[in-house]
C-alpha cells in the first residue's frame, strides 16, 4: 500500500509535465483564403487584377506573396478580420499565393494564363 501511495504523486507530476510541455495551439489564418474576380473563363490571367481575401483569427496584419515575392501587407486591427490585397499576376504558369500572419501561413497553388484585360472583365486564354 505504501508503494501505491508514493507513486500517485509521481504520476500526477508526470501528467502535469506532459500538459505543460504540450505544444500550444497557435492562431491560424482563418479557414478561408479566396481569390475573387477570376476571368470570364474561370481562370486567372496576366495583367488582370484580382482581390485576395484572407480571414484571420488574430488581430495582426497579414503579408501576401506570389511565388515568394511580396506584393502586399495589411494593417492589424483590434479584432480579427478579413484582410484584402490586390494581386495582378505578371507571368504565365504555376503560381503559389502565400498569406502569412504571426508566423502562420496558408498557400494557394494555381495556374495563370495569358490575360486580355477588358477593363471590367478579363479573358484568359
């Protein structure tokens, strides 16, 4: 019985140590990153402007990148919000949009075709 009594505090201490050493959940970029304004053929085209919308779970600002090249930042706010950045792809081919916030990130792989910018619309070929 004495052995069981001595092992209970040890088991509680080990369990507490596991809880304290468990990785903390981080605030992630929200469940949505959307690129609005796809072309008439439902694609993305060079020279055409699109809006990247990202919902944040943190009040920090966000940074936006296209194939590793920064193209926009947003300011922080007192409350989490949807951040918006304008994106105009310059090259045809595969692109990866990366959105970061406080060390967390989300990526969107996509393909960009040749765009014919018609002002209010974009034809992608």
